[in-house]
């Protein structure tokens, strides 16, 4: 089910050029934000990119600090954990 905008919400979005606007549930007093879907998608993509860049930078930092494990060691750990024979 996709809820439909009320006329008040539609007018608020027009007045604020697509949002964001805050709406409040008069029963729970919870507040929500209405924003254009395209803007929301762009914001989520930017956030994922920021998180990806931070993870990459953290990995580079670990590498530069010498906090690395060889593939062979990782492979051996995984095989031991899964009860698989070692590569000999």
C-alpha cells in the first residue's frame, strides 16, 4: 500500500520546492520527513559513496600501518574454521 498525499502535504511540498517538509503523526507525535524520491535516492547514493570511501581509506590506513594478513593465512583460517583440508 502506498499512502497518498493530503492536500496540505501537497501544498507544503509545492511551497518548499519538493521538500523536505516535516509532518507529525497526531496520535504518536512521531515526526517524519517528506522529500522528493529522486532527492532521497541521490542522498542515499551519496551516503553509500561516502561510506565506501571511508572504508577504502581505512583499508589503506591499515595497509600503510602494516596491519595486513596474507592470502595464505586467510585461506588457512577459513579452511580450519570450515573443517576443510589445507592446501598442500
